[in-house]
C-alpha cells in the first residue's frame, strides 16, 4: 500500500466538519475591556443559545494570566457569516479587539458527556 492509499484509508471515516476560528487580540487596556465585558459575554451567550457558538474563552501565555486575547469557534455556513458574527462582538465593534479568521476542519478528537439523572447534572470531559 502506498502513502496516498494509507492516508485515504486512515482519513476516510474522519469527521471533516468545518468550523471557523476567531483569534482575537486586544487593542485596548484591560480596564477598557472590562467595561465592555458584560456586553461581550451577553453576545457570546446569545450565540451559544442560537447554536452558533461551539466554544469560546480567553487565551493566556503558558501558565500566566489571561492576556486579553481570545479564541472563539463558530458554527457558520460560510467565512462571510463567521466574519459578520465576529465583527458584531461588542469588543470588536467598539474597536477594543481585532481578530483573525481561520477556517478549521475538525478531523479527529473526542468529546465525552456524562448525564447524572439523580441530580440532573451534566459533566463534559
């Protein structure tokens, strides 16, 4: 079996689901970001409720504190839609963050979910 055939065999059942990664970086002080944080969080929660937000959160350098940068993974139909969603983030629309948009194809990985019926709690692993 040649290399191309082996690659095809290994990847044939992989997910191949496209997402959009929004890598944002601050262009303002932490104090200015903090003043707009409630609006940003409300926007992220609304995207989550709509099923558009896969995951989002702050980035830090190594073991240090959050740097003001963030990573957001969107379920969007196109790069244009993902860009529009990113531009509507209050941090971005107020000029406090800039962003870079990347298409991300998920091929492999795992997600664990545990639902405890006795106390109606959910654990994501």
